[in-house]
């Protein structure tokens, strides 16, 4: 059964950091470009960052320089290190392939940046 499980979200003050993790089943992870997406209240889901199997990252302009995506192929896990967080980063964060597959959307993990 295909499954992606996100974790690591929480409440953090502006300027703080969080590290998100996404554990993927092997059938997804073996050759896929993996990505993090987010959806803020009242907004469309957007791509945040992606990483190839070889580790080459790609970032949206809004997070470039603040977020770092990485993956551990041995653990079938993709990470998102988020630094210098801003209130506008508040959203539910999801992992999926790039491009995303509808069957892979999980519950996501809530990130709230507020003082």
C-alpha cells in the first residue's frame, strides 16, 4: 500500500526553525523526485521544494535561502529544514512526488508561525 507520512510540524515563533520529515513506502521512493508542498488557509496548494534521487534541490523563490530539502534514500525519508520562519509560512505541509500524484496526498503536518 502506497503511503506518505509527514511529521515534525508545530507552533514556532517568527525567526524560529522546524524540521519536517516524510516517510515514504519504497514503491514511491525508489526513483521519484520527492517534494514538499504547502497549503495556507484560503490559498491553493503550492510547491515549496523538490529533490531528485541524486540530491539536487529546487526551491520556490519564497523559501530559497531559508529552507533546505534533503533525502535519505536508505531510509526512504525526505526532510525539510525550515529556518528563519515567517508568519506567511503558516500552512499545512505535505510531501508527494513531483509532479504530485493524487493518490499520494496524506494528512500533512501543520506549521504555525506566530508570536
